[in-house]
C-alpha cells in the first residue's frame, strides 16, 4: 500500500533511472565505435611487448635490416681488420664451410673454405669458429675450431692460397685436440686478444650438470678459456704470464675456468675487455666480463654455481673464490640459451656506442647492456621471431647477426631516431 504522492515520486524516479541507463548505453556504444575505428590491428617490428623499461627518443632502439641470405646454419661472423682494406664478412657455416659476403650483401658462390669432409656436424657439433691471424695480410693464416669425425675438438691453422684467395685445405696444421665425451657443450669460439694471443673457448664436455666436474678440474681443458701464443713454438707456446704456469697437475694453457658452454666470446675493440656469454643449465643465463688488465685465473663458478645461484657445491670452495657474472637473466617466457655478441664501436649508430648487444636463442629477444658507473643495466630492445645464433663485426665495427634456420644475416641499426 502506498499514497498517490509516493506513486508520483516513483514514476519520476523511474524516468531518471531510464535516462541514466540510456546514457550509459550510448557511452558504451561510443567507446565500441572508437575502438573499431582507431584501435584495429597495428604492427611494429620495433617495440617489444615485453620491454622492461621505456625507451626514450634518444635511447638505442635496435632494428634489424636484411643484409644477406642463402647461407646454411651460420654460427660465426668475423672480418679482417680495417688496415686490410677488405670489407667482406666471413661467415662460418656449421657443416664445415666459410662463406664470404661483400659490402652489398652478395654471397660468393665459391666458399672461402670447405672442410666438410673433416667435420662431424649436427646438434651442437660442427665447424664452430674462426679467427684471422693479426698478421693475415703477410702470412695468410686463419684459425678454426671444429668437431672431427671421431668427436674431437680440433683447433687448427690453415693458410690462404694467394692465387685463388681461398683456403688451401691441405695446409692444415693442428694446434691441439680434445676428446669430447658428449655431443654438446663444445664452445668453439676462437679470438685473438689485444695481447696478440689466441683465446680458445671450451665447454664442459656436455651431458647435463657437468657430471665429471670438468669445469672445475684444472687438469682438463674442458670448461675453460685457453690462451696460447701461436706465433712462437711448435705448434704453439704457452705464455709465461698465464696464471697457472708451473703448477703441478694443471694445464698451463688455462686462462680462466668454471665455464659451462661459452657460446660466443668477443673483445671490445676499444677497451680490450673480454665478454663471455655462458649458456646456463636450466635456469640462469650469464654474461661475464674480464678487464683487459686481468692477469687471468678467474673462476666463473660452474658447476658449483649457475649464474650467482648455488647449483652443486659438493667439494667446491667458498663463494668468495668465484667471479660472479655482471649480468644474468632467467628462463621466464621461454628464454633458454644466451647468444653472446659484441660491444658496438662503429660510427653509423652513435647512440649504440659502448653497448654490448646479445640475444636469447629461443625467444629471439635482442638486448643491449651498458655499464653506468659500477652498475650494469640491460634493456630488451626488440622481440624478434628469429633463432639468433651469432653476432659479428665488419672491419668498420658495424654489427651483424644471423638467424640460424633461415641462413639470413641482418645488420643491427638504431631506429630510435
């Protein structure tokens, strides 16, 4: 029961409610119309949906420009020094060939080297790295690291045929061999340091968890970075300044230890600092940086530590005995394996100067890292669809990277401007 006054107020109230509902429906319709017109599908190759920090206008924002195609499983990229006045790129193909690419991106039909008959390729095995002798213009020497048909790592020197400009495969001089107990974690990078010595990166021998503890065993080359003088001795001389020279039951070639699978090392062409990207076990990927003034002997922790986290500390020394990485990342979002790169020292991308560029193989995420005072900071600069297997510099210091499955090379550019 209610009075006429109450009924009138009720009718008025209903009208107000009706207007409110109508207004809300019109507002929703307007929003839906705006979305349909202005927020349809948009694509960009420059912005990552997982970018951890905003990128300002003047910050490096990495883009990839197609440079060359038609390669097969590229795993290393290198070049001659600027003094050689030869601006070609040299790309190592896993099966056992090295291809040359001119400044316009044309791939030469004839390989620079072909040792497919010597190489056991597949999985993580194959021809894995190359380096030009600092005196290449005079002696024509190159150095390569490959897995042979009986599963040995072989580090060899080859000589260029002056008439053909290609490698004389009969000129092989083997520097060292190392039996590989398993088919993975072969390392394979070879690079000359600013000291003129050859650095050779070995993985821990494979399987999982370094079951034989090779990386911490100083009487094994596995899981180590070696340093040798290839210009003296037969087939080389161990530098007297190597950190373990003269110690009993220690391989004198060892420069650093505690590595799992260093997949690409590089020297900053300006500072001489050494960058090591070490692939993690199942959780952490890491980057180690060794100063040019280092006297060697650094222990980067594996298998005792994965990154800065304890992994298997049985019979391991205290944590203070190890050099922890400057940067790490975990396997969130499908990340699984770091691909080490280079510090940019070219001239065309000014905002990239001094940035170390690297990637994750599984996600295709492309990063750059810089040191601000005593702190390293990293930025996810692009989220690509590629399986990035390697990086390399041309003679002018411009950077390139490769997609393993498609055999495509890309030039790295700054697209922030």
